[in-house]
C-alpha cells in the first residue's frame, strides 16, 4: 500500500532515500500524509475553493426545471425571459401583420383566464422524497388569489353588460335604478355608446358571445348619418377609438370601415382659420361651433389635444394621410405660441389662434393633452421627437409651477389661474401618476428616477383621497387648504361617477414596479365599488363619497365598462396581456398598437 502510494514520488527502492532508516521513512510518510490531507481539505471545505471543487467533482446539482441553460445563479425566469425578449423588438406593423399582435392579446387573455395554467402540476413537487422546502406553494397561492380577483372583475363586467343588454340595449348608457336607457348630449343623435365602448373589454376578457352580439349591433345599427351635434372629443375617444381597437384585436373589417366612415364625418370640425377644431360638429351638415361657456368661444386644450392617437391610426388603416395631417397641424399652432411660464392654458381661440383665459389644469380641461404627448411618442415607436420634446418641456413647467406638498407631506398638482394657485386636485388629474411612470424611462438620465418617485408620490395622494372617505371611493376634487388635506370640502366636489383615473394609475404603477401595494389598493377599489355602487341592475355613481348611506345618481357610465373595469382586469393579469411594448391605451382605455412605420414622418415629408 505504502509502496503503491509512493511510486513516482522518489521514495521507491533505488531512490536517494533508499538507504534511509525505517524511523526516518515513517516520519517522512506521516508528514506527507498530513500535507495531502490539508490540501484536499482546502479543496473540499473552504468557501473560496468552489471552482477547484467543480474541477475535481462532477456537479451533483441537477438543473432546475424551467432554468435556461447558462442562466446562472440569481437569474430568475422573469429576468431571463425579459433578457430574451428585449433583444429583438417587434417589426413594423405592416411587415409583421397584425396576427402576432393579436396573438399576444390571446396568449395574455388565456393566461389571465387560467387556460394556460397547469405547468406547476407537471413539475416535480416538494412531496418527492428528500426534496427541500419550497416557496412554490406560496407562489401558487398568490397566483390563485390574483386569479380570483381577476375573475371577480370579469363577473362585474358581465353583470354591468347583461343589465345594459336587458334594460338599455342600443341606447347610449344604462340607468340601473330606473332600468332604462340614458341619453347624453355629448353624442347628439348617435346611439350605442356603451356597446362601442365595451367592444375591446369584452374581447379581452374572453366574453365571446357578448362580443359577437355587440359586433352584430355595430354592423346592423350603428348609423352616423344623424342630424345632431356631437362632441368631437368624446366621439373620437369612445367611438373611433373603440372601433379601431376592436378592429386591431379581432381583425373584423366592419370595425375598420365604421371607424373610417366616422372619421370622415368628423373632418369638417377642423375647417377653422387656424386648423384648431371646433368642440361640436353636426354630423349631417358639417357645421361646427364651440361650447358657449368656454372663455369667449375658445376650443379646449384637452379636447383638441386628445385626437392624435386615433387620427394617426385612421391614416394607418385607411392609407389616407389627411387624418394625421389634421392633428399634426394642431402641433404647429401650439409650437408657434408663447406659453406663460412654459404652461399651456386650457383655452385657445380657433379663429385668432390666441390663448383665452389663463387657466392651467392637469385635471379637467387640460388632462389628456399631456397624456397624448407622451403616448404619441410611445405609439410612434419612439420616433416622434416633437411630441417627446413638448412633453418633457411641459412637465418641467408643471413641476416648477404646480407641484406642491401639503402640510402632511402629500404631493399634489394644483391648478393655476393667471398666476394664482388654487390648491385643489381633481380625480381626473390622478391619471398623472401613470403618465409620469410611462415617461420616466425616456426622460433625461438625471430625471428618470425622480419622475418615478414623483409618480409614486402622486399615486399615494390619490389613494389617500379614497382612503379618507367613508366609502373608500374618491371625490371628484379634493383640496389642500383651509385645514383640508386630500378631502373634498364642497358638496359639488363630493360625488363619484365610476371614474377610472385612480385605478388606471394603479395599473401602470404595478406594471412598472410590481410593488404589491398597487394591487392591494386596486382590490380595495373593487370592494368599494361592490359595496357602494352595485345595485340590482348594474352599477351607479354616488353623490357623496363621505356618506355611509350613499345616494346613487342612476347612471352606469360607458367609461365604467371601457376603462374602470378594463384597467382593474389588466391590473390583476399577467404582463403579457396588452404589453406596453406593443400597445398604447387611448384616453378611453382603448388599446391601439405601436406604429412601427411612422405615419408622422410621412405627413411631414408630404408637407415639405
């Protein structure tokens, strides 16, 4: 044994050690054994010897199921998947075709409804002999909770839709207490606002029979040849946006044809000396005018500034450049004007091209203009540099002049009236948390983190406006003066009409941060809607969020089905459903695909 061990070590017969005494050999061999023991101990037991250990031993740890080869320790499946997908963007819309875009929605919806679940059952579980404790059961439990929350939102949508179908079919909206239809002056002689507004929500949630019925109504009953004034803004975001989204999701040509037909009916609204459109248009005669109350006949920033996404897509689907040309002309007017303190007032004369009353708001009258600047940048596949520049310049002016902190430390966006701050924030302004998050990545590098922090602060403030009411639903406007802190102080500000802006921001913040509190807050809103707004035949707004016995307003707004429930459904769904890499929501929550071939560049080229 000793001879075999020492062969080749210079200790065999004939070596220069061959004549050594036995005791000397024994001491030498004992020392050599100790040295070998120390060396192997270092290899096998010291923490820094991991690479040596792998050299001597084959790995005894099998690769975990689902871990890509070479992913290495510390890279979870989500990170690896993100790395795999971010390396190659989706190609141009026309080269790619819409099939893959629609497939993304289908796959996301399948995951959302649980049809793709079951992978966990095929994997080895902790019940195998010798298996270590695993976090998988907890993860499955969390997924089960989120799935049940998503299914609850789907049930709410079906309940709202079924009652509209039963009591108000073909009218614009449902009166759930009266159990009949509700007419709105916003739509003139148009009908079926809830049907068109709900098309994509029905499709996304997998309510296929309901979608089929809605499509049949659109094909047979949606008529634009009506002698009545409609709001250009409302009809664009609800009807044109809803029809375009339904077309992109389903591929049904009837939706595209109807969208183009309606777009043509709206074009006369732009026949003004400046190209700034009228607020109202008679669909039959083409005669336009503005609201009588709007600062000497002015057009409203949020209305003429919230047509861009839909009109660019009308040019996409029709091949007719004039739709996109009209909204690009609005930009030219705005860029020529001097802005007070860099701010955009809410009123602009379509005749003179001058600002009206110097009132600035990120809530009502101004809100979605800013939203459409950053969304135009994103929808253009980040090629619309003009929109990007306008957005970040406006945001800087807003933060300098309007963003303030309350005595308790809540961040809010005040309104500006000719240089005087009005320390209130509207529910409509609560969309801005999501907007800030959407634009944070593309901000100057020194501001990206700051804008995400500001987005989180605004979201907290809007959540507090809900939390501080008796119903846990937020008022139309809340104040930060006279001792008030994120609460409404005037009776005409205390109502809630099923608005979506707060849950919209929860959804965006969840997708950008995956902070679980946004889902928790969204679920609080679901519970509050169920408790205080659900009635026998649908959902109704309430007149006072601070009353424990709410008085209902008897209107189920079409945007409740289009926006509030859709945003909640997406909040509790996988990120693949309507991924922001492929889709941009219009201000009525109708998803429109990112345009890989830039229509705006074509328009500019044609002008030149």
